[in-house]
């Protein structure tokens, strides 16, 4: 019983710490043909960029986003689009 209470207290304390970290975080993700930036809780979405189209039409004309990466300072975004690397500066 004591172990269960201790685990509950640890899990509750961790959740509070994670919420504070989410307040500082920025998330970049792909939705359709757009790159979207939001805060760590998914609020305040803004469009960063429109992805380049493939040749063709319809859903097949969308590029596939394989990876999104930033440099250590978060000033440059690297995107693997259909196995070709693209980059863009971020406003920090």
C-alpha cells in the first residue's frame, strides 16, 4: 500500500514538472501541405511554411515529411521532404 501511494505522489509531481516544461516548448509539425508551429500544449498554432508540391495532382502530389529537426539553438529548421533535405530559418 505504501508503495502505491509513493508511486502516485511521484507521478503527480512529475506531471506538474512536465506542465512547466510544456509552457516553454515549441512544436513544429506537418499538416497537409503546411508546416505548423504551436506551443507545447498545442495552442497558438501559426503557419510556418507551405510545402512544395510534387508533380501530379490530388493527394499524391503532396510531399512526404520524413523528419523535422532543429539546430541546438532552434534557429534553423531542417526538413526531410521525400528524402531531400530542405532548411529554413526560424524567428526564434
